C-alpha cells in the first residue's frame, strides 16, 4: 500500500463510520460501531498493523494520518452519544406530563375548642373593660384555695367543694378564686383582673365532670359597689349572648363575699343560674393587706362549659371532653 491509497482508504473509512454512527439509534448500537472501528480488532487497528509494510520514510506520515482518523472517529462517537442522550431526555420530558386539573389533597383545618373559644370571648370583653388576664397554679395549697378566702379549717363550706387532695398536703384547686389572693399579694390595689382556668372537683355525673373551667373576675377600687357589679355583669351577659338579657340577683352565700348573690338570667321563660358573685369580704381584703378604708371590691365566678352550653345550644356536657371531630369542627 502506498500513501495515496492509504489516504483514500482512510477517507472511505471515515465516511463509513460517520454514516453508521448517524444511523444508530441506541447506545449499544453506537458502542458496537465504535468497537468495529476503534476496538482492538477494529479496522483502525488493522490498518495500524499494516504500517510495517510502508517504507521507513513514509511510515511517520502514515501514522499521523491514522491518528488523525482515530481522533476524528472519537469525536464523532462523542457527539453522537451526547445527541442521543439529549434526544432521550427530551422524549422523556415530553411524555412526562403533569395533570394540573387533578384535585389535590385537601389539608384538614383544625378548629378552636368551644371551651377555648368561650374563654376567649369572655376575656376579650373584660379586657376591653380594662381587666388584666391573670392565672395561677392548678395544684394549690389549702391557704390559697380556702383559708385566705375566708374559709377556715372545719368550715362546712369546705365539704361542698369535694376536694381532690394530693399526697404532699396540696390539693387541686376547686375554683379559680385563689388567683384573687395570689394577684393581690403580688401587686397593690387597685385591681381589675379576669382569671380563666381549669378547676377540679370529685364529681362525675351527667352534669358534672371532675375537671371543668371557670373564670374569676375581681375588681378592687375606690368606691367599687354592688350596683357597679350588677351593671358590669349585665353588660357582659348582653355582649356574650348578643341580645338583651333579663338579669336577676338572688341572695346567696359564699365565704369570700358579703353580701353574696347568684345571678340568674331569663332563659326560655325560666330563671337560670349563670354565676356567683358578691362584694369581697373585708377579711379577704385585710388578709392581703388591702386598706378597706380606701378600697372595696367585688368579684364573680362563672363556669365556662355552662356558658358555652347555653350560647351554643350544646345539650350534653360530655361533648366537650369526647373530642369527637364532628362536634369540634362546628366551632
Ligand atoms: N368560687 C365560687 C365557686 O366555685 C364561685 C364564685 C362565687 C366566685 C362568688 C366568686 C364570687 O368570685 O364572688 O363556686
């Protein structure tokens, strides 16, 4: 073979390889073609072996020509591989469609528990009237739950409370009234506070649960009066129920208030008790160092579940604690 025939052969080989590469349509086709030209037993290697038949002075040039072909074929191989994989990518992308008309997964929205909702509604009203929201511990001691509230040891009123006693002489508070004492100990008069929270009594039947919620209100100011108390409660009840209410005070007894009253509202022609209240007993005020020559006070306490049952027409107390999502979602 001479140089001219070699050149011709190489040109033919190149053209053949490129045509074959172009007609390939899979990665394995391309690799087969690559091997048939550039592999160990490929056509390029066979030609390389024939270089020995070239005269010494032409051998170098022939080698360079072969190397040129080799790198041309490598280049062609690379190009076809890249274009084939980008074609495959495009095909995959055009087949992969997102159906934006499919309905998505609906996230369930939570709702506020009716007890929390009622507490918020009540506190919102009193905050507008200048009350601060206060809280105290649920595990109390006898002093705050009873003694400081003018309920001495052996007082019969203590029996009414069905107290849960704790091992360490503590107890679970039976009402939110101890927060009155804790607040008055902490700060000087005047006071306007509202205290929502959980309370506990050994009581469980259709209309009682061992844990329920109360809201306590306390006003200690110069000239705080019984008529202010009644006016405030009237405004509160009308705000809460969103309509005019008929309010009646009935004489009652609480150790920490004197005089004491139970407040009833007219409900479907009947009188219904909604809360307890009264003028803070001087013993209570004196016990926390309030000067009763300057200040007087009134207080009230109400049951949250009871208020919620009335407002939202809930017939059964147990609904509050069963956590039935169908019930809760209504709020
Ligand atoms: N602590 C009372 C109870 O649980 C409710 C109560 C009555 C609170 C009169 C008061 C009040 O602040 O003045 O039965």
